[in-house]
C-alpha cells in the first residue's frame, strides 16, 4: 500500500490560566486555580492511495480531497480549595472541589476521484463527531503528625464523570451510520498512608480502595445498555536510607489503575478506505505495578542519580 498526502491547517489557538489565594488568618487558607485551552482549525488537503500485488500489478487506486467544515476543541478546568491548619504543628485539613470539561467537534467532508477498482461503492463521505465531557471531583484530606517520628494521612474522594458522544457517518449512495453514546462513571475512593522517620531510616506504606460504577447508554438504541462495577485495592510502599547528607538509597513500590475512556469504549464504527476502527465496550480497568531502586549522591560539584526499575 502506497499513500501520499498534503494539506494545510489554518486556525486559532488560545491558552488561559489564573490562580489566586486568600489567607483569612494564620490557620485558614483559601485558594483557586482555573485554566483553559481552545483551538479551532479548518484543515484541507488531498491524497492518494494505491494497492499493488507482490508482482507489481495495481489492485486498486484512488485520489481524495478532504475538508473540515469544523474542527474545534475546548477544555476548561478549575479547582477551589480550603486548608485549615490546627494548633498542632504540621496538622492540616484540606477540602477541595475540582471541575473539568471538554467539548470537541469534528465535521469532515471527503470526496473520492480517479477510482480504479476501488474497494468502496461511494464517491463521497461526510463524518460528524461531537464529544461532551464533564467531571466533578470532591476531596477531603487530613494530615496528622504524632510522637515526632510518625505521620498519618487519611483522605476520601468522590468523582462524577459524564461522557457523551454523537457520531454520524454518511457514505453517499451507499449507507449511513449513527451512534448516540453516553458513558457515566461514579468513583468513590478512600486512602490511608502511614510514615515513620527514624533519623537515617524512613518508611511509608499506603493503601487506597477505589469503587467505580460504570453505566453505558446507547440513546439511539443501536446496542443494549450495560453497566459494570469495578473494585480495586491500590497499595504502595517505600523505604529509604540516608547515611549522610550526600548519599541516599530508596526502594519504592507503587500500583495504579487506568480505566478506559469513552474513545476506547464507544462501539461506533468509523470507516475510511483503508481502515475500520471501533471501541470495545467490554474493556475493564488496567493495572500497572512498578518497583524502583534509586541511589542519589549530592555534593557541591557533582550530583548523581542512579535507578533501576
């Protein structure tokens, strides 16, 4: 398969971010952060594709011209935080709210010309995709040192995540497809983390539990709705030795999970001349485990960090 393409991508992009804090008194602090990203481009271009057999004979060939009527992306995120420090040195209570949103739209037109034995029965395709995402996060954390060498961290989090997308594809003179897919996830999590500092030695151990309820709805009736419940324990641990001010050695274990997003779950089929793609709604969360041994040396003239993982 030999392909060639060229095109232009004129458009506009914009970033914005701001942050602010207000210290009511020495024990109470309010802070906020907001940011966003936006782009709107209108790519146009042309290309060709030619499939040949092993002996060099042309199986099929075609040319295409494409144009985006709209290709836009908008992302906004922000957080509001309150931190209260108690009379005990190092003890804090933090409450946070975070918001994240995304709006993405693609409206594309493709025209096929100079077709020779092309494996398609249409000369034009129109594709429309609209994605809307919003996520609310509520979190509470408590940090408390005690007996000079110990510290315990406790926290809880709740996330409400709402994804929905509409996909329309029209293959002029052949067939059309439509998908209206919603993906809603509720996540509740709690964690505990313990740390101890014994001079040259320090250690920590943590455990997080996450429960998530996932619900997928096909509002167009193209597939039956489904739901799943995921329950995950996520441990972590580390130990460190610092014999002097220049040398330190640490061993860390961490585990994390990744849940599939809407683009991996959406079963809507997207077609082109050479590819077909679709999501898999039966995917579950993926787990990653890591173990890392690190040595660090710091001196006025030389810094060195060696690690194996």
